[in-house]
């Protein structure tokens, strides 16, 4: 795969390659959002409402891109968000994504919906690795995963709280996601041509053993949960604030609460002892018509008064998006689709290219902005719609 700097200039280029390499059902699972995809579009578009106010005639021999998150030093102010079903995008899946993150000196968050064993993912990177917990499979399976994550050296547990049920991603039923995962041979037939039209992907998928099990959701007495059961079991296993209590008994390390969009929930997370929160709408895959996350960020930053670290994700496709989020008070940003397009396009090399594109973007944006360190970014470098600020004060 040719990922040269003339062929792959930005994340949109990786997206196009991914679209050509994987079947439509896989690409749309990765690319799509909930319902009418209004928030999906807004997550990206809202960054356009933030404009820069550069300081001219300053130069730096080097820009300090390091960010400190939960006591870890990251070489860049972004890390890799949990992305489920990564092994369907590329056989290397979570292992190669974590490896690419580690080589770049940044962190990786492993989803519960993962096809590789968490021990193998951790072994692929010396950099900070966090485990994202869903309660699919029930409490005992979750406690088993927590213990394995602790033994393997994961340093934080991420609790995703915006998944009371799985969102309605309309592209998935149209593409026959359910039939292809679990249907009878007859029900699969209408959806097979899209798979056959991607023979390279199909061959690597078959050589990898076909549909992976959820290696990190081990049901006592039964073994790893089959992938097909996820949607139904998500609906039966919503995480509530009450669950945080028993989770805290099992996991003594830092807990990150992911999926916060309003001030009250941010304060609740602080009260429950969250070491960090992620302002996130799950990449617009859950409830449609919620705020784009860059717009929700000022409200959350104001609400927590520095009592917990604030991260954000959603719609980040350029380094300038990352710089804008840092100016608005995020300590670091999580990237989701931006690296997953790279994974689907070219495995580890694609993830590495995505990280490099964003790193170079952040470096260049900082220099053009006249700011020598990400830790020095603040609101004086941007202007943004005043109603975002009013929401923060309300
Ligand atoms: C294909 C895909 C799968 C995802 N799976 C998970 C998951 O298993 N757990 C989770 O907490 N978030 C999951 N997310 C949400 C991401 O962690 C992150 O919040 C989101 O991708 C950020 O938006 P962005 O893709 O626009 O960067 C997923 C996102 C995508 C695109």
C-alpha cells in the first residue's frame, strides 16, 4: 500500500483508501453515525466555528507537543480512542493499532469489543494502555477482564456511560450487518456481492480465521463471548452510577468516565471519583441531535473547576481540531475514526500514517499560531461563538 506523502496528504485520503479496501458493511460500520447523522456531521463542522488568533513574528526551534494525562507523559497531545471490531477492519486490529501508538509515544485505549487478547495488546506497546469496560457478558466477565487488565499492566479503566442501548446506525441494517454476522446462508445471499468485491480483504479475513470471538469477555463456564451477541447484550448491560461502586472495588487504579455531555454529569463523575472524564458523544453513534463535542467542551471544563482531567473526542480529523480543543481546555484529545480509517486502509502502517499526519498538523498549527508548547494554549488563541460560553455559565 502506497501511503507516501503525495498520495496520503490528510485523513480524508486514508478514508478514501479504506473505503476501497474493505467491504461496504465494514466501512459503513466504521464511518457511519446514528439516525440521520446530524451530530455526525456537526461533530466535524462545529470545529469550523472556531477561528484562530495567531501571534505573529515569533519563532521556536522546537514546539513542545507533550501532554500529561493521568501522570503519563504523551509525546503528542492525542491518544487512540477505543474502537470496537477493529479486527474486522484489519487482522492486526487492536495489536497493530496499539503498536503504532506506542512507537509514536502515545497511548491506546482497548475496547471491550476486541478480537485480540488484552495481554497481546499490552505486550505490543510500552506506552500507556487503558482498558475500556462494557458490561456485556455480565459482572463476573467484567471482573475477570479487570483482573486480567491489571495483571497485564493496563494503567486506567475507562467506563463508557453513553451506551444504555446500542444506537441506531441506519447504514448497518441496510448493509445486512446482522445477517452477515449471524444469519442463515439464505439470508446472507443478498449481501454477499459487497464482500466478494473486496477479495483482498476477504482473503486476509479468512486467513485470520473469520469472525473473531470477544477474547476479553470470557463468560464463566462458557469461554469468550461470540461477537454476534454484542448488540443484544449491550441493551441488557447499561452501566449506571451504582455500578461504579463495585467497579471501584475491583479496580483500584484511575477510572476515566467516557461519554459526558452536560455539566451535571461531569460533576457527578467528579463526585464518584473519576480521575478523568471524556467529553464524548461516542463519535455521534448513540443519540443523534446531541451537541457536537467541541461545543459541549467549555461547559464541562467550567463545571469541573480543574477537579478532574478533561479529555474530549468527536469529529477530530485535523491537527488544527486538536489545537482548538486544547485551547478550550481539553488536556488531550482522543482520536477515533481518524486512526481507524488508517487501520482499515493499511493496518499498522495506516495507523502510523494517521498519527504522523496529525502530529505534523499540530506542530505546524502551533508554529503558525505563535505558541511554543501545547501546555501554553488557551482561549486567547481562538474565537468561538459566544453562545458556547453562555451554556458554560448557565
Ligand atoms: C467504529 C467505531 C467503534 C467504536 N467502538 C467503541 C467502543 O467499543 N467503546 C467506546 O467506548 N467507544 C467506541 N467508539 C467511540 C470512540 O471511542 C470515540 O468516542 C469516537 O470514535 C470519537 O469520534 P471520532 O470517530 O469522530 O474521532 C467507537 C467509534 C467507532 C467509529
